C-alpha cells in the first residue's frame, strides 16, 4: 500500500453532422465491454441541482481510491484528476443529486484526458446510467453503461467531430434533456440529438477507461 501511494505521489499533475466513423487501433474503443466496472457512488444533500466548481476546492466528497485497480481521483490543484492505471477495469465516480430526472435537464462539464473520458448521467444504485464520451482524437460517443452484471452497449458509436472538438485539449460537453429529446453539444455547438431514454436515477459524474488520466474543471446539473 505504501509503495502504491508513493507511486501516486509521482504522477504528473499535469446539427447532427455525422462524418465518417474512426476506430482508433491503439485502445479499445468500447468503453466498458467487461463486467467489472468499478463504481464509487456518493451522496449529497443537493435536491434540485448540482454546481461543482473544482477550482474552489472543498470537494473531498469526490475523492476516490482503489489500490486493487490502481485507480484514484481527487482535487489536483484546482481541477478534478481521475487516474486509472488498470489495464482492464474502468472506473466511475458519481454524485447523487436528487434531481427529478423525468423533467428537463441540462448537464455540463469541461474535461480533458490522455485517452477517453465520459460524462455520466442518470446513474443509480442499480444502473451505471449513460455516458457521453470524448477522446483525444476529438471523437465522441454515447453508451448505455449497464450495471454490475450487464456490459455497456453503444448507442452512438465513435464519431469524428473535427469541426468542434479540440484534440488533446479541454472540451466543454453538454447533454440537454428537453421535452423528451436528448441534445448533445461540444464546445457550445450541437453535434447530435435523439429521443430521450428513461433515466434510472439522479447520479451524475465521470468515467475513465483503463490506462487513462483525466481531468474535469466543473460539473453542473440544472433541472426544471
């Protein structure tokens, strides 16, 4: 354990325009095609909305560590750093908001990673919800994340977005659920939309794939 923590201390801190689908061959583009996804679901007194600004600190509720998976997450000098050194297991951290997920929702975050990182929405104790991913090549995708006994499945496969997504950089991603429609945005521009699916719960957060270091600067959830 001491050796593991020592290694951690050395980590460096640092519409609907569909183009051709790009499948990268240097990592598995399926975010979680195994049944061993680790979840870290925490609770909050938030009832209606969530507004987490990691730059302002005091976000210890988001801290997470799993030595068995070689994974951890926490505040890293003004950003939320999520590290997964595992070669097999993805990791998810979500916060329960108490929002009414059958109403209109707007979920927004800004993320960056060296691989592929997702915004989790609609998760619960029995479901890992849905994940809107973006990778270092600027590709986005949408997955239903399944549960402890059900593998994740693609809804929108890896799709290239060279017009709006920044490669190897920060990207603001947004999921709107308004009047029964999901609309997805990257850096303020709509990239796709679809009929909304039923959300199991009001947990929102992040997911990183194996061998990924990801960062988030904020996470907001608005409901009405």
